[in-house]
C-alpha cells in the first residue's frame, strides 16, 4: 500500500478516489482539477484543498483563516509542532522581518501576532520527505486584512527538473 502523502491520500490518486476517502469533512467546492473541503486541523477550522494535474492528485493545502488572529498564529505553532514530531527538524526556517529598523521583538505571542497581522513578519518552515515537499507559512493574507496559516504539500514528482528549482524557490518565498 502506498504511503499517505496528504491526510489519508497518496499522490497519483484520482479525484474520485480522494472524494471517497475524504468523507468526514464538508465538501465546499468541486471542480475538474480540485476539491475543497471545510474541516478541522489541530483544533482549528480549516479549508482543505486537493489539486489534481492530469487527473491525479499532486498538491494538498490547508488554509487556516478566521477573525481571531491569535487563533491563526496559535494554529501555526500547533501545526509546526505536529510537523516537527512527524518529520523532524525543518530543512529551512525563515522569519522574514520587514521592520524599518530590522529589529523587532518577537518574545511573546502577542508580539508575534501583532507583527504578523501588521505585515512586518512572516514565518515559514519547509520539509522534504522522499515523496513530498511541505511548506508551512504564517503571514498577513494577500488582502492585507488578517493573519493566515497555510500548509502546502506537493508531490515531488510533479516538480520536473526545469520547474523544480523555481517551484522550490517559490516555496521558500511563501
């Protein structure tokens, strides 16, 4: 039996196979190349997205976003702890600070929440497994309103040589 790469699924499964496995969460949207569910992750409401290329699963994404920024940042740290236990030390850790002085205190959770929601800090960790590339990020969302935690799992085989380096660079920028 193939290893589970994202939730209870394996890379290469069809949309129909994934849909039959992902029965404990609410299906929010179905398209030819994706399934989006609403569910729970580390005790927080999350959107769970499965992306298919050429009819087979190659990307899974968790998105945690709500009105309580402290909860979103807490979810990031809970998810990071879970990934540390499962995969060990991350292959990369990035704390990007955009503070004009370059010196921003992140000693308390309140300071981290304020820094993330103000857009002054984004947090990222990446892991590589034999089959999967994982990027975990907490940052201000694209609309510049709230904090968001995103975990992206990607089938390493979908990263062809000519785009692999570019994609991994993009993951580093999340």
